[in-house]
């Protein structure tokens, strides 16, 4: 199971999302990637997060995940990309 990113509690939502993006980019564990992408997908359902997701280029991360061999990552990317682009 993926560990929660180590984030200073005072950095706020942007800092937490940045930590998730960094963890996704740096981890070699497929399980961790799935967990982090699922967390990012959950944040994408809240319109209040859109500015942060765009700033961190999370939409590109979802698009890049479409070419992964891991079907779970592809499914998260497909499900979430439509939500982020509405």
C-alpha cells in the first residue's frame, strides 16, 4: 500500500497536490501509482481544485497515463480526464 506523501500540514492543498504529483512521477511501484492517481482523480471531482490541477499539469499526467500498460491507470485516466475538462 502506498504511503501518504510527507507534506508539511501548513502547505495547504496546492502543496499536498504537488506532493502527490511528485510521488506519482518518482515511484517505481505500480500499486503506489494506482493509489496516487486515484487520489488525484478524487480531487478532480471538486471544481475548487481545478486551478491547482491545471497549475500542476495534472491533466497532462492523466493523458500520459493513457499510454501505460497498467489497465487500472488507463481507466483512472479515462474516467477523470472527462471530469477535468468539463
